[in-house]
C-alpha cells in the first residue's frame, strides 16, 4: 500500500488513540485485550507512517544487535489477547490454543517509536528495545524463532501482541528484533517463523535442581545510593529481580540479580549488561545448605 491509502490511514488512526475507540473494532470477547492493530510499515525508510520509525541513535540504551535471545519458559496464557475470536476490518480471526508444530514462511514487518510505551493486546507495555512480536492467531504468549531468509540471521522473540493485519505479512517484530535480524533499515523482510516449546524442551536451557541457586553480582559499593541506582537500572534492563544486599560484617552494598533459572540465562544476562556498558557481573552459586 502507499502512504496515501485511506484504509491505511484509518488503521493507523486507531493505533494512535486510547483503547476506547480501538475496542469498536473488536468482538465483545476481545474487549479486554484488543489494543494494537499492527503497524503498516513501508518498504523504505521514507514510507514509514508519520511519527513511526526507528529511534534516534542518541536514544538507543545499548547495542540492540547484541541483545541475548529471551529464554522460552512455560507461561500461562495471558488474561488478555486470547479470545475465541475477534474481528478487525471485517475479517474474523481465531486464536489457537497451542503453538505446537507451528512453522511458516512469509513477510515480517516491524513497529517502532510511535507505539513505544503503549499497551499491547496482552495488556503489557510495548517496549521497542525488547525482543517481542505480534501475531494474529498464535497464543499469547508464545516464543518463536525467527530467521531472516535474506541473510540467515535469527533470533528468538516472545509474542505478546496481535497483528499485523495485512494479508501479505505474517509477523510484526519489535524494532530490536528487526535490528538483530538485519532489516531495521527497511520495512520488511522474508522470514521463517518456528514455535518453540517453552514447557518441555526449554531450548537447551539447563534447569537447576534444588541444590543451588544462581545470582549475578553486578556491583559492590561503599555507598548505598550508587548501589540503588545500579539496581534500578539493571532491573529495568534485564526484567529480572534486582536487589541491594548488605551482609552482616560486610561494609559493601552488593547489587544482586536473581534468582536465575539456569546458567544459560545467567550468561545471557551477562552479555546484555556488558552490551549496555556496565561491568561484567559475577555469577554466584548459592547452595541450599
């Protein structure tokens, strides 16, 4: 479509408003969750919707190309975004109960700063710096591996939104995912999408038994204020629990992240924290005794 297409403009107007007008496009069963209707990103930077596109370089919080893949986990279905059916622009969609065996090839697009900070269909806040995606029918949440068939690059993303509502596209990716896949400088790319089983295989993640727990120690400070500042930054960056701990007879305030499930997750967080220009955290193994 061209930027002047009336239907396209109508769709984007719905995405720029609060939830109330958007709900008019949704079936009654989706009233709680239908928030984002999928961006309409063009093939070239000049064709992005007005107000959308990539962030300025100065706004990038860290090197998105080095973001570690999210670790699939067995999550319950989202309270929102999983109705029996919903309707958008006269088309009815039927979300499936299971993503098992899902594999598809087609065109993926991405959405950026225009929707950063807004609610997704799951009710979560869209963060263009995280590895997420929108799909019309896969369960929310679902973890999928996405491969760019044009350059071979791949990443794992967590589906937490609905869209894109264009017949020629199968997935809407976050800006960060587009960076990792190497097509953030244009609107679309041809991809392969494969669902991952987060409940059983955990895609090679080592699951610890009850004998030890993993934490990352990200810093140790003599002043509590500096420790709390790092704690807040890393909690936002990693999405994991971070706390400031001072043990008896210890003069230092230590910033710990965790507990973490598996060494692979700890290694991923190390890479993420280093990519954000922080010092390399130390992995702590704390026994149950």
